[in-house]
C-alpha cells in the first residue's frame, strides 16, 4: 500500500488505512471524528505507538482516499492479491 499510494506524508498511507479500518471495526465514526476516536482511546491506541492521534485527521485520510481513487481501486486490489496478502 505504501509503495502504490506514496503521498509524501509523515504517516504512511498503510498506517492511515489501518487506523481507518480499526475505527470502522469498532463502531464507525465519521471521517472527521477519527482523530477524536483515537484521542479518546489514549496514547498507544493508534495503529502504531509512535503516531499521535492528531496525525490521523480527516485531511490525511482524505489525501489517502484521493490517492486510492487516482491509483484505481481494482489495481490496488490486484496488487495486494498478487502480493499474497489475505
């Protein structure tokens, strides 16, 4: 994911997507509240301990989602499938 979606951001696209998946699986907050979701859970609850909740804001998520759209969802799916990641 990080190679395909390189955005030049401080947090990798894969980490942002992992945070988004974690949010969805635990109740699904709107995109503008994902940062709040991780802030209320405390330090160390984002996907990686060295990432602050503020780094998982709606702007960062939006940039990654834009890159997914630009790259092509089916292309990403096939790349992940070929890599053998379930």
